[in-house]
């Protein structure tokens, strides 16, 4: 199967998931249907009931108030994903079409480019499987565990960390209605988390693919420069051979410009979403640790895994993007620039300068999106949660 067909299938899969929430990513005109309003209502209902219940519980005991707040991080990240998709529908749609077009263009340029495109698509599919399995298992456990405890032990716990005012979970009708109401934001949230992550990680992973294509173009230019150098030893005096160096150099420079523009566009579209995802996951980890270090709580333990897993995926991809930036810079630095003409060297120096000053993805202008950030955040989360638990604040 051609890379463009595989990428088109992946984009169609993402769009099919979006359509389940009433969010068609490929339509020209954004439409609000019934499922769209259900999706919008999910974070709103959680915000109203969850915050209200959290205040009531906090008045009884501080730990109960924190227990009621364990999913506020999910509310923040989910709302950020929903707002990004709604408010930036057109640039996201154009970005998806652009990614497919790149695959269509470069699969015609030879086996090496096809291999690079397929390698990048395989990487996305691998991440897609990890995300799908992770979210499916954790959200199914959160939905089914209350039913298992109810039928086998008679214990009644809620899916979400709040109760609906006026409905007592001690009665069968009240518990049933509460469970049904909790199921809606839980299912919408699970699908929405998967959709948002796939949109972001698909866009971010193309940076690595574009870096691989840049490497292939640079190799072609370097080979031409080496042939030019070798020709001086075998050609007659005054003889000149054109190895298409100017065209190869301009092709490389144009691709580097596209690479830089693409990185800036992805950051512009998804900057707030990525920042909200990582920081909200970090806050959720603190809250869940604080709760479980005092006493074990099943829902917070499961959501701790969801938060840690989500933050780690984003930061690992961020680290891989930093490696892609380094790969591009090293590729530019290793070109046989001494074989270029004076005018060509000026163009080369401009490209080298851009490669030296690539903007990395920074969370709210504070810290880079990388595995180091995830480790620092995890260490800080554990220390802070342990401090709260020991001092019983």
C-alpha cells in the first residue's frame, strides 16, 4: 500500500472518531449537531456538579475535598482539546490535507522517500496502538469497577468523584441515574482524549518524518558535491561539469524552509492544548498521590495511571522532536560546503543560521516539552504529595 493511502486511512480513522463526538474534522464548514452539543455539555456538567460537590466535601474534611478534585486535571485538558478543535477547525483540517499531500508528492520520488514516509507512518500507528489500548483499559476499568463492586460486595462507589444533588446513591434509582449521568462525560472524555492526542501526536510525528526527508535531500546534495570534488582530478584543465548542484541546493533550502514553517505552524495550533495537557496531568498526579498516600482510593489510583501515562507520551514525543532538530542541524553542518560557489555559500549560511536557532516546543514559555520535564515534574509531584500526606495538611 502506498504511503499516501496509509496516511489517508489514518486521517479517515481520526475523522471517524471525531464524528462520534459530532466533530467532523474534514468538513469545509463546521456544523453543530446533537452529538456536538452532547460533547460540549460533558465538561460543563462535570464542572458544575464536580466543583459544587468538591466544595461540599471540603467543608467536611480537606481530604474529601481533594478526592472530589482528582479529575479536575482531566477537565482542564479535555476542555483545552475541545476548544482547540472547535476554534481551530480550519487550520487543523488544512494541516491534515497538507500531510496527505506531502505523502502523495514524495512517494513518487523513489524508494528511499517511500521508506522514510512508511517509517514515519509506522511510528504513528505504534503510538496510536499504545494510546488506544491505554485509554481503553483504564476507562473501561473506571466504568466497570463500580458495577463489579456493587454486584459482588454490595459496595456503592461512583464513576466520577461527585454525587448529583438530590439523588442518593443509597437508593437503587438514585445510584442508577447517577451511574448513567457519569457514563456520559466518562465515555465522551475517553473518546475526546484519544481524538485530541491523535491529532497532536500525528502532527508532531511528521516533524521527525520531515527531518528524515531532509536527510535524504542532503545526502543527494553531498553526493553531487563529492562528485564535483572528484571530477577535478580526472577532468582536463578548464573543463567544467554541472552536477545539478544549484537545483539540489535550492531543493534542500526550500525543504528546510518548509520544515521550519511546519514546526512553527504546529506549535501555533496546538501550543495551548499541549501545555494544558502536560500541566493538568502533573496537577492530577499531585492530587492522586496525596489521596493515595493517606489512604488507598481506587478511582484516584486509576486516574493517576491515566495522568502519568498521558504526560509521559507527550514528553517522550517532545524529546524525539528535539532529536529531529539536532539531526537537521548536524546534517546541515556536515555538508561539503567548501565545494559550493560564493553565491551558494551565502544561501548555505542562511540555512545553517536557521538550523542553529530552531524554536523548540515550550510549555507556556516556561519549560521545554521533553522527557526531562516529565521527570522533573514527577519528582516535584511526588515530593509535594508526600509533604502533604506527612504533614496531614
